[in-house]
């Protein structure tokens, strides 16, 4: 008996995009560090940011960039296999010079 194709197995939606998400942290204590996860791309940018925050210890990312360093603001431009880089800046621990 042949098994069904992966897209027809229970619980999987056909044509779902898989993306690799990276969270980059910037603060005074660690100038730069990164965490990586593979996820199924959700249907909205809001859900994408929520998933990134949940996967990376509750941090709230402020931006998402492509591997070409272009900011993403529309879920429709993300392709299967893309690497997405979420930026999180710890503004509470950063000194800004105000002039």
C-alpha cells in the first residue's frame, strides 16, 4: 500500500512555505549574537513576528530583513526556503547621545 504524498497527510496544508528564521540581538553586553529556527511561514506578518518572539525567548523583534538586507513588510514577497533575519535592539540597555 503506497503512502499518501506529504501535502495530503493529516495536519499539513499543501504548498506551505518553509523558511529559516534568524534572530539577531544587539545590546551593550553582547554586541551581536544569533539564534536560528526552521518554521512553516504563517499567513500574516503579525503572526510571523509573534512566532519569532515565541521561538526566541519572548523577545519582540522590531524588523525582518532578507538575506540581501532588504526590509520585508509584506508576507506575500517571502519565498519558500528564504532566510529571514529578525532584528531585536535592546533600547533599554543602550546609551544614546542626545544633542
